[in-house]
C-alpha cells in the first residue's frame, strides 16, 4: 500500500512540477493556473495572519530605534515609560535581543512602528517566495517554474509559518534566508552565502546555528570568521549606542528573567501557562525536575551531537553532494532548535530541510521508515493550529491537557536530529564504497 501511495505522490509531483515526465499541454495549462492561485492564496494568508497580531515585532523595532537615537533600551524603568504612550503593544517582560539585532534592523528604525510592521511583513513574504524559488532552482533545475510557485504557496499556507508571522516573530524571515543561503552554497556563490549568514547571525543569533554549521561542514572557514567578526562588531557598535557597560549590566538583568518559572517562557513543560518550547533543556527539566542538571545534560548532549556532525563533515570531504547537504541541513536546523531557548514558532526554519528532502526524493537518502518518523513533525508544521489545539486539549483533559503537546516539540526535534545523522552515516558508507554521487 505504501508503495502505491508513493507512486501516486510521485506522479502528482511530476504533474505539478513538470519534471522528467511532463504532462500533456492541457494538464500543464491547468497546473500553471493553479500554481498562480496557490501562490496568491499563500500571500493573502500571510497578510491575514500578520494583521491579527505582530506585537512581538515591537521589541525588535525598538532595538533599531534605540541604536539610532542612543536610547537606554535595557533599563527597565525606561522600557515601562517608553511603552506607556501606547505606540507599541506591551510592555514586554524585558528586552532580550542583543544590540546586534538593532544594528541589523537599522533600515526599519527610520519608519514608525506601524509602517515598519508592514514593511517587515512584506520583507518576510519576499524572503520566503524568492528563497523557495532559489532552492528549487538549485536542487531541481529540471522542474518547470510552476513548481516553485506551488512550493512557495504551500509553505506560506503552512501552520508553521503562521505560528511565527502572527505574533511578528523572525523565524519565517530566517526560513526564507536559509533557503536562499542553501541555494547560494549549492551554486558556489560563497560570498552571497556568507553575507546572508552574517545578517542572520546579527539579526537573531539563536536561529543562525544551521547557517554556521553548514559553513563549517562546507569548510568555509573564511566565512565563519567573517560572520563572527560581523556579529562582534555589530554588538560592539550597538552596545556603545545604547549605553555601553551600563547597558551590558542591564541586558544581563533582562536575560536573567527570560525563563522565570510561572511565566509563559518557563522551562517547565508541565506548567499549563507554558508556551511550547523545542530545546532539550525543556524536555530534560520536564523529566528530571532539576533545572541545573537538565541544562547541563542538554548542553552536553548538544555538544556531542555537534562533534559527531563535524566529524562526519570531515570524513565526507569538502565538497558535499546534495544528499549530504540535506543531512547537514536537517541536523543543523534541529540542533539549533534543540540547543538554544526556542519556542514552537521557531520550528518554521525546519521547513527548509523537509522541503529539500521532498525535492530530492530518493536522493535524500531517507527511507520509508525515516519519513514515517518525520511525519508527525511534517503534519504539525503543515496543519496544526496551535492555539486551537491548546484550547481543545485543555477542554478535554483539564489544565494538564497541553503537556503532551509541550513534550512533543523537543521529542520530535530529537527525532529529526537522529534521522539526519542516520542519513549522513548512510552517505558515509556509500562514499566509502564509491557509490556516492552528486
């Protein structure tokens, strides 16, 4: 039965994409029209989702404004005073973005918050559309243009992108940048790849882990140094503008409150108020009930995974095949989600490796069992209305009803790491046997 389903899906893929088995002219015309419709529907869906919230963009925009005007943005009393005029939704629990975020968003700081919010939404949509387009052209140049329109439309219609675009988070933008970054790596445009990675690192360093790991796996050491240098300089310039050493002290005080127990950012998955998180410390604390031990074990596990990934990259050589690049991307994105404090909406970046795996099909190295393991993650990213699911679980099972949902995110992130590593080990065996090709 599974074989029959795979055959039907492959035929549908070829029809929509116009690959090696191009459909008849009539079917192609309908497919082209449908691709424009899906792309347009995706754009409308993102605009609607963005109009429902966007408050989380406020602190990011304020970081840029603070760098331009030299405001003491990390001072708690100043934050409360700043949000009192009602221009920004809030006040926030604190300012948790480093100064480099303000430097990265300097162009938007010259606009009012509401105008900048619309520009931000437009930039996110452009990044996704052109990122998906570039990734499809790099990974599957045999496909017709309608393929990228379908793919970009379906990505924008996905629940995972809506999770981020509705509150105004940065993960959907980073998803588009990651697709662009991978396309530049595949095409050998290393300077464009470095520039994209450097911006991603300055904008939100916790989401930049896959960019840096992929540069390392591709042995682009110059790119790593340039990205690190850009990040250091951006933070130094931003810190100087917002108060220097005093601002650094205030920033540390802000960060100390980010994971307070009893808050929505709590590291306790058993807390009904908790917004689902993807990091391993969240999972470990839920099991061990000892926060210092949980953080230590989670960090140790992530270091071990990173060492294994680097060892595999060294063994596989400096010129990865598409199959190997897929493995790096899957492990890198999942490791980024597991290693650092992240909420469920940051899972949006995982769409990039899953999309690449679908494009490569058999060349991804994934077996049926691998896709079966990844299917819950794919289903959640595609369809899960997170707020509705939380309400239904609470109505059905009480205040503890969301616990299973909370645990599912870090568990499935670990599954993604495991599947990616298995794909890379399989590639290593094929490479040793002389079977691996680009």
